[in-house]
C-alpha cells in the first residue's frame, strides 16, 4: 500500500514538473515572438527573427560554437544571416528549439531536415526521418532515396528502407515522375536488383522509353542493355521518328536497320 502511494506521488510530481517545463518553454517562445529581451537577430532571405542567444546556444552546437568563439556573430547584438534556409523553415526550427515541437508535413519535411542538419539538431532530424519513413510511397521513394544520400549518417536506415521499397514496387515506381530523375548508374543498380522481384511481363520497355525521352543526352541502347531488352523488341515498338534517332545514335547498327526495314 505504501509502495503504491509513493509511486503515485512520484508520478504526480513528475507530471507537475513536466507541466512547469512546458509552461516555461511556451513563455520563452512568447518572448521570442514579441521580441522581448532578445539579443540576437537571425536573417533568412532578409526576414528577421529576433532570438535569445542563450536559448539557441543551449539547443544547438552550431550556435553554441558561433556565440562562444571569436566569430563576429559572437558579439552581442550582431545579426546573423543564415544561408540556404527559407524563412518558413527557420521559423519551424525556432519553434522546435523553443517549444520542443513543430509541425512536420510532406510539404516541409525536406527543408526542415536540411535546416536541422545544418544546425546539428539531432532530435529534429530524427523526427524528419521518421516522418519520411512513415510516408513512403511509390511516387516519392526515389526522391527520398536521393535525399537520404545527402545525409549518410542520420539517414542510413531511411536510405535502406526507401531502397527496399523501391525495389519491391518497381511497376508502380516506374509510373512516377521521379523515375526519370535516376542517373544512368542509379538506373542500372536499381533495375539489376528490382528484376529479381518483379514479374517478367512487367512493361519495362515503356518505362525505359520514358526515362530516355526525359533527357536528350541519354543513350537509349545503353538503357535497353541495362534493362535487358533486346534491340529487336525495341525497334518493333518504338515510334518511327524515334527509331530514326536510334539508328543514328547506333551508327547504323545492322540489327536495328534489318529489324526496322521489316516494319
């Protein structure tokens, strides 16, 4: 009975302490929003964000280093221009720094992730990664895959998850707008692994044509080779105007000419 009473009392105190902390954080954010007692101003695209140096330094190693060293920004009252971060993203980051929470959506997650990485805010970066993992679909997995490559340390699990998803959902991914953004090397690696999991009757040829048409500098014969599609099949299905371009690119390959002459 006494143990239960003590446990209940401890939980009650913890709850009150947490509530007090939240109240303090909300009040600090209100002071920021009203520019009360602020002593540094951040600028993103010339939009000013008055802040408190002690709050920024306590939350971010990036700002702690900036304000404690010999940098010009360490001087009180000196403005700091933040490059590569939009005003809306900076506001989201500051809201998180001051309150411990911010709204992460499919529309802003990439820019917030970039800002969180810049400011070395590991918890916020982790939340962005979680959001991307929970909202992985066939029409964004290629973009997420490319995004995760830019953050090799924090996004290693995300990259693996996006890759597995893309490999196992090739028919749907091929229909997405992001499929055409794959580089030739990425296309090669992707199709090499994805072919192990797809039905051999998946209409891969149309996807390869879509990828080739997106960038005039790409080589259709190489793409066909990567996809394991024969020249005979390609020339029997490709439109006449593109077939002429294919013949020129392959320097009049006899197989292509012979196949095309029977159309």
